[in-house]
C-alpha cells in the first residue's frame, strides 16, 4: 500500500515539477500520515490544494468586505482567504496613523454630524467604481448606516480620501451602489425621519417622516476622483424603510431599483404595550420595490424642479410621482437584496419572510409604465405597477431567501437562504432550483467573483455567515464571523474553506480580479496622501528646520533608517507644537512610525509621505519619542526627546557630558571593523552584479536602496575622516560608527537581494 | 499515469476514511490537476495538508500576538493561521463597543496619562499568567511602549479588564514578563528619563535621567485577578536603555534578567550636527545584562528601604547596588531578547550587532556573586561581573541574532537572525549550530509553542517578520506583516505557511495549548464584564423602565431577538441620557449591537451583558436607533427612535395614526399561517426528539434557545387571542404577527439543530 502511494505521488511530483523520486516518495508517505493524524478526507485534501497559497504566491481575486460596526473595510485574498488589510474608514486606526495625523483627521472631520465628532461607523455595502459596467479597480465606496455617510477609498494606496454626510437622511442602510459608468452612487434611507433637522412627533409619521434615495455625483479626471456634493441630489420617497438598491445596466441603464420593508408604516412602542416594530413591520404579505428613472430625475433637478432642503437638491415625492420618476411594485415581504442581472433585464428580489425569490422583468416594467397600466397609487400618489404585470417568474427556494449573486454561466444565480442556512443555486431563466448546499450558519449576503458587474466571473462564492457558533476555537462570548468559500466552478457547489473574521461584522463584500488592482508601493516624495497632492510641508534631506514663533514651535523634520531629524525638540509649557515629518525612504515596505509619550501623537509614514501632528504641551517634563516600526537592526535607537520647560525657564550653563569617551584607539578599531565590513559588502555586491539581477525587478529596487545606503555610508565616512584629521576622536569615532551603521544596512539589503537571486534561479553572467 | 494516481489516492481514502473507490478516484484526478494548475509542489501539498483546517475543525494552539501600534492584541490559531479575534486593549474598538460603553470607558480611563486621554497604545510583549512555570490559561498581560502601561486581559471572555500606568517611567519596551507563579509582572524602562515629572535638561542626563524595572504585583483569588498597584515597586537602574527581560525559573527562580542598549549613555542631536543616536548608542562592543535578585528587592521594599516617588515605592540604584539586588554583566552590543532556558540554568542573549549568541550560566553568575568576584563597578556603583566569569559559551549563528525560543527537545533552541533573514536552530548545551532556514523577510521575534514556559512543546515555530515586501498581493504602500509558520517537529525545519497580519505590527507573540483555554460563551444575566460582577443596572424582561428627573432621562432597557425595549426614548434638548441595556439572550453567539444616529453611541451586548451609554442630547430632532448585529431574519426591524424636543415643547394632541389598518380577515389569515408554521415547528421538534440529540451539547443549547422562543410565541399568542376576544383586530393581528415572528425564530434554530444532527451522525432513538 505505502509503496503504491509513494510511486503515484512520486509520479505527480515527477510530472509537475521534476522532483527526485526519493524526495517525492518521502513526501507521499508523510501526506498519508498527516491525513490520518488530522482526520482529513480526500475532499479536504482537494480543498487544501485549491486554497493553500505557498510563500510569495498570489491570490486570483481580492475581496473588499465591509467591517460592519468596526467602521473599517476588510481586504482579503481569494482563494487563500488570508486577510491582507483593514482599511481605516470611519473609525480612527492608529497603525495607519488614521485619525492621528492632521491630514487624515481632516478626512474624518468631513464626517462630523451636526458638528459632532463621530469615532465609528457601521459600514455595510462596499462598491467598486465601474467603467461600462465592469469593475475598473480605481475606487471603492462604502456607506455608514448609523450616521448616513459615504466614504471614498482610493485603490491606488488603499486609503480613505473623502467622507460625505447625507444632508437629509438620519439612517442609511442601502449604499453604496454604483452606476455602470460611475456617474452616481446610490445611498438609500432606512428608518424614515423628517428631512429637516427639527423634532417632529411620531404622531406625524405618515405626513412628515420621509425616506428616499440620494444620488451622489462622482467625478474623476486624470486619475483623481471625488464625490461632488453640490451636484448630488435626493429623490424623496414615502416613509417606507428603503433598503438595498441596484443600478440598472445594459437593458435597464438609466434606471435604478430600491426595495423596502415596513411599508405598513408601523410605529412601534413595546414599552407602551404596543406590538414591537418586528410585528408591525412584517404584517403585510408584500412591500414595495421602488423603480426610479434616475436620468429623468437628474434632468429635473438640473432644470430646477427640485427643492432645497439643508442646502441640498431634493425631488419631492410629489414631483417624483407626478413626473414619472418613481414607481412602485409589490415585492415579497421584508426583502433585502435587489439584484439586476448582468444583461440588465432581470431584477431579482427575495423577501426574507417568503420562501420564493421573484424575478422581475425590466421589459414588462417598462411596458406597464408605457401603457400607464397601474393597479393604483400609494397614499403619496406614486403609481403602483401590479406585481403580476412586472414579474417574469417566482421560484420556491427555501426559508429566508435574502440576496442573489450571478454566475458567469448564463441564467445561473445563487441566493442566500438565511433561515435554512443554505445557498440555493438556480436557473432564473427557467425558474428552476438546481441545488442547495448547507453553510454554517445563517447566511446574510453572498458574493461571487465580480458578481455585481456586467460580466460576473463565477468561480468562487463566499457565504457571509452571521453566526459562527462552533466553527472555530472559542474566543469568548463575542464570536468571529465566518466567511465560507464555496467552489462554484464545477457542476456541484463544494465547500472549500472556513475563514474567521477577527474584527467587525461584514455585511456585504465585493471581489475584483487581482490583476485589475495596481496599487503604488511608494508616494512621490513629500506627499499628502489624503489630498493626493504635494504637501506644502514636505522636507528634503538636509533641509530640516525648527521655526519658533511666540507660543509655537513648528518643525519640518524627516525620518530615514535609523534616525529622526530632529532628535531634540525644545518647547515651553503652553506651546503649540506643529510637527511635519517626511519619510525620505524610497524602499518598498520601509514605513516609519512616530510616537511621543503622553501626547496621543502617533504617526505612520509610508515611503514618501508627509504628515503633520499638532498638539499643545501642557505640562513640563521629558517626553521620549521614537519610531514605532521595526525598520532596521537599529530601530530601537531611532529616538529623540521632546523637552518641555517651565515658562520662563533659565538655562543652566553646561554642555552634554559624554557618557562614554573615545580615543584614537577606539577610532582605529572602528575603522578596522568598517574595512572588514566593506569586504562583506563588496562580496555581496560582487555576487549580485555577477548575476542577471536586472531581470528581477524586486532585486533592482533592493540594489537601488543598497546604493542609497552606501552613499550615506560614504558621507559619514567623510565626516569621520575630517574629525580624525582634526584629532577630534570623539566625533571621529562616532561618525565612523555611523558609517558602519550604513554599511550594516547595505549588507542587510544586499543579503536579502542575494538570497532572492539564489532562490529564484538567477544566472551567472559572463 | 492517471490510473495509478487514482488507484493510490483511492487507497489513501480507503485506508483513512472508508470512502468509495469511485469518489476517491475522482478526487485524486482533481488533486493532480489542481497541483498542476496552481504550480504546487509536493512539499506545498504536504504543508497544505498540515495546515488546512476543515469546517468546524479546531486548532492545536492559540497564539496571542501584540498588535503593535494598533493597540490591540491579535488572537490566531495554529496550524490553520486563521486570525480569530482582535481584542481591544489600549485603542477604542467599536465592534466590541470598547471605549463606547461606560463600563469599558472606565477601563480605558485608567490609562490616562497625566489626566490626558490616550486613544492608542504601542503594544509589544504579551505574556500569560503561569502556575509553577506553566501557562495556566487564565490571563494575559501586554505592555504599551509609547505610554508605559500594562493591560490585563481575562481569557475567560477575551476582554481587557485593567490598565495600570507606570508611575515613574516615560517609555517602556520590555514588558510584560511573568514570574513562574505570576506573583509579579516586569515592565522595564526603555528611553531614560527623570522619574519625577519635571523638566530636566539633557545636560543632566547622566545625573538625573534613570532607567529601571517595575515589578507589578499580581493577585488572584477565586478566579478573579488584578494588578495591585499599591504593592508594586520599581528597582531603579542607570540611564542605560533597558530592554527585554525574563524571570528566572526552576534553578534561577527568585531572580530576573533585563538587558539594555546604549550603555554608552549617548545623547544624540543630529539637528545640531552631533552623530545620531544610532551611532552613539552602538559604539561600544558590549552593553549590560542586568541581574536582579527580585525576592530580595521585594523584602527591602516591604522593610521600608525604598523611597516614594510619585506615590510609588522605588528602590534607588544606590540601594539596589549596595544591598546586592542589582548586578551587571557585559553582553554583546545592542541585544534584544534575554531568554531563560526551561531548566532556568541558561540565560541566552544575542546582540543584534554581533554574530554570536551568548549562553550565560546561572550557576556561574551565582558563584561570582557569592565570591564577590567583580571586574569593577559601573559609574553608579553597581558591581560588574566579568563576562568570562558568567558565560557558559558563545556560538556564532549569523548576522543580527535577536531572540531565542526553546524546543521540547533538550538543549535545542531557535534564534532569529534579523540581518540574515533566517532562523538558526542550535544546541545551546554543546554550542553547535545545527541548521538555518530562510524567512521572508527580516525576522524580529520568533515563537515556539509554550516557548516561554518551563516545558516548551516545540512542534511549531512562528517567525514574526518585520517586512513582507513581495509576499502577498499588493495593498498599497503600507504592507501587512508576515508571520511564517515553520514545522519544527522533524529533524529539519520546514516552512509551512505565510500569514498576513492585516492590522497592526506584532512584535512578540505567545502560544498556548488550545485545550487550556476555557472561555465562557455567555455572561451571567445582567453582568458588568469589565468589573466581573453583577451590574447594578441589570434589567430583567418585563422590568424595563424609564426614569425621568430634571435634566436627565435614565433608561433601564433590554434587547432580545428582535426588539429593543424601549422602542421610543423621549427627551428635551440639553437632557443627559443614561441608557442601561441588558441583553436577555442566553443563546451562544446571539450578540446584539446598539447604535444611535449622530450621538457616537455604539454598544456591543454579548449574551447576558449589561452596558451603559451616557450622552447629552444637544439638538432637537429625530434620531433613529437600531441593533447593529444581524441577529435574526427580522434584525432590520430591531429599531426605535430617540426624539429630542425643543425645550418647553407643548405636545400637539393626537395619537399615532396607523399606516395600515387590519380587519378580522387579516387576523384569521395570520392565524392560519401560524397554524401552518406550527406544523413545521412540530415536525422539526419531532425529528430532534426522535434522535439522540442529548448526546450533542451544541444541539442541547439550541433546543434550549428554541424552547425559549416558543415560550415567547405562546405569550404573544395569548395577547393576540385576548385582543381578538375584544374584537380589537388591529392589536389582535399585530400580536398574531409577533407570535409568528417567534415561530420563525424557533424554526430557524430548530432547523440549525436538525442540520447539525443530520451532518454529525445522530441516531434515531426508540
């Protein structure tokens, strides 16, 4: 038996990679043993092979999930299901310096509500910018449900660039959804409220509370995109709880669809003995799908047919009804997702409290509108299209259908079944359920690859489960979420991987082909990443300075392996400190951090970035600062002191007394070390330059970095030799030490390059 | 070829799991294809099998890594390398409600520095509580380098319970380290500073700046542990930059070891033309290992030999030197880790700028102390033991040795090599380098399983790399960290897995056997999790109330699937709102959240928890609130309104006008639905009770939850029937709807239980 396995797996290895028979045989025996020990099935091994990504490997797709009430966006790779980044969006995040430097504070401050600082968000629905209905990999939008806002994330650097506050809503679940050419982003209201900011009693709910859909105008030029608040507008809707939306595409381009719940317009009050909202909001068999002609709405707004509420253009529900902008169609009760098919012809809605999923036909809807065939009007005068006149078909899928995503295969869709804890695969053209698979547990949304675009890729499906319960090792009463990866490339759905979400509660996710993303690895030197422009506080090497004016100390400083300039900041109690720091590094991944004791100052400086910290020193004392990133072997020594003197402090005469004194012997010894180290450096350089390193971009950038470091070494050497000539052995020795530090950095980078060349089959050149 | 593979993998399946030959053959073909398509080697497949964890599987070890400047602690499983949780420690984290509810705000406020709120931490070194030198799985400590603090995390619920601020340090890298019976936790200073809080110029660095080691007293009784600030003390040290520490154990119990760098006592000033710290702090060939007799220090403190500085007991450097508490031994320059061997006899130190690692002998150190054999004293009067008198041996390992961890195998240790980007495996008894493995890239610390305990498990090693560079799909200039899992169970080290750290920069990590952790899944009802006691604001079902006093509205409310009580909160502009909420749920993973528009209120309520939000309503208006967790099919309807009236507002007469009116026909229809639903519920119940469900604890707790829900259904049914008897069809219909809601919840839970039984081989009982 064992021999057979060895022979066959040896065969695999032979075929695949030309391993030696002996090595492969050993591995085969080991795999057999591991499977037994860990209780893995054949299917598990297959799933392992399909998802395991060896060191340096790449994922095919990159998913962006909302982080729920963590306020972040979560980025992970598919199929490895490794989380690659949490992007700070509505919540300050110190690792990224987000909400700590003045540049990012300015972004967060855009999101203040009635002047109040909000330090979290409840992110729900991320959406990519699109070009002709295809994800273009440029930007990502995400909403905040708790405080209706939309944020814009730049996929060049995975940073949040803008936050806009909805001027009329008090809640917004259903955003962001992007039009096929990213002209607009929908943010729909959820819990109805007055559009103005005044108090209106619940007794006037029907008359004065309203819902609606805001169309945020997005503009981009020369790779720079921002939401234009002035050109954005809202189509007002009745006080139904609007929910998710989708833009029409292809056939239905120019239209958008928003569903709703609680069209009963129920007002709860369990504390007064009234049945709770959950009872009153789910009583009718149907709610309303809102159908909006947004191009017409846009024209009406531009033509001045809107009203201004809170400095924002609103097309009132009366105008929207009268002008043929807004129509309603009954939909099964308490729906969540509304999802337009890739060709734009089908609009699929599922009501969580109905076992059916409903396929609406855009052509039928248009015909009813054209024929003015309505079953009546709602209490706000909006024409209601009869359900049967708009439906293509309904399909019984199971309990708690919720959200639908599309496959690359024609007419194939996947719908999450919350109560069943299953995913249903079905044919929406034929109205036929094909297969169901169990998930763990209680799925909310689901996601196929590029599933919201005009050309979904299928391949993988991720089930965004709301409960993990027993899936992972226990970590206390608050559980992680469970994202389950399902293989949909074959005829049958196959569960592949359970992934824990360690922070936040993702609601919705979108996945893009990895090769569409082209993030930068460094900024142009002296860059304000939040405004996408050169910082006016950028500082070049050697140009660092401290500017003192009464009550203010302004520093233009720099960071580089392994020192911060300046290393001393002196101030008086009460001074305002304005600290601009530029990271001079050009090397990939050479981020420096900056923290000062006791002042809540914490910065992240990616290569090229300039950031500003602003604070008042309120108490006298000694406040060390340092680089928080382990950036080189000497990173602990990347330090300095903020010294805050009492007001009117009179300096005591004296100089810094050297803790250790150096002699000519020390200098000579250091130089000897440096000469020996240079030999190591030279041997590494010789190895690199004798190989075809220029064929490896990773190594070319390492060589550039090493060359920089060696340049610094030469500068320090010159200083050292100058002091030695003056017989100033203290400075001569210390600069010789600094010269050596740069040599060590050069060697570090050089060795990394050498290892890379060795491991990646570099060839000797003649 | 294919036939052979099929036959053999069929064989594996047959042997391992009794799969059918046909199924296994198909899978085998697929594995072959996947390996080819994804370019996987035989070794990759083995690593995949060793790390892949199928749905519901458990990890062997749970690692706790510091989150660096994210201020969190990161929890992940080994070998799956899935991150299970980020625990909020020094940084507010909204998903957990951490820093949003008053209970956790009180914990964070313990960490204020000179009265200033600090909203991040730079976490460095986590450490478990120990009993007899073994990890006991009760608590975890972690330090903040930027603002010298220690936090205590309870492993019962993975929550932060306490933060203590170091009263004398202004920086602290080297903490936390725990004594073998958790009596004390070491936090060592890093950048020297005056112990008092006044300004002292750098010219007085040698005379007035100091370092030291704080010994935090930890006490636990009846499962409740806290740091006792009053009984904690500091052993002062010279202004060398103290770094990492370790407690002695077994042979060396009663002693502790702390290393240091910059014993040159160099003061930088690159902005004034002085060589930077990195040069001046790495000039000497050696720094000092600090050897502390902490039991003697404790006795001296208790005997009143300390001085009080900032209300804290300090053993001055002079007393420590004179009384035989503190000794110094030269160590290779710029060391980082100091690591005591499991038997306590060897103390291993590596200097990052020396290619050797040094093994000190505790016996030799004790002999030198006993014999009073010193090579002299440092400028502060501390006896210096000659390096040769304390060293057992030195071993040349490579460039940039940094930190050492121990194996289960005798005399085997692993040392990280930062500059080499390698891990060295060596025999520290024989002084022999055994093997080196490349990592990617620039490793800082490393971790073996239970590697800091008296009985390390070996098995796995994690390399905590400082640079990821090209290991993952790019996500912008700020890269994730890369934790690489290495198999050390065999003769050769084998790289198994690359794991991205998506948030924060872990410095150090510790891993514990998973079965030692026994976290709870729910709190006792009405629990203040931060003080570990019953909340005085706990509220039971039916006892909810709103208490109004002038200027204040105090609410005692509850949450349960799917409503919040109360559903309306009325207040006047300027009122203080104090909102106590208790989550009535007992079911595992049934957390509710709570967010209010515009007021920065965001709570997380795990089952049983009581939390409080406190805020002022500053502006009139309508502010929706809702549950932020997707807790049931009706979670969107778990909503309410905070209504803020202008001061002196006169109520307009009138009642809530029902948006939808119900008749007897509606009532009858709902009842008919309920009867049908009850049949589904009954059939599920019949299935469950006809199987041996009591053998499955997961199902037993689901059945308990379902029984609760069904009880609620009965209550709603009673109400509904009462209103029907009175011909109040509005209330009768709505309560019938609520009755149905509870039925749906029952069915949801029941179906989950049924699926579990089906998938886990439950048997029919007679």
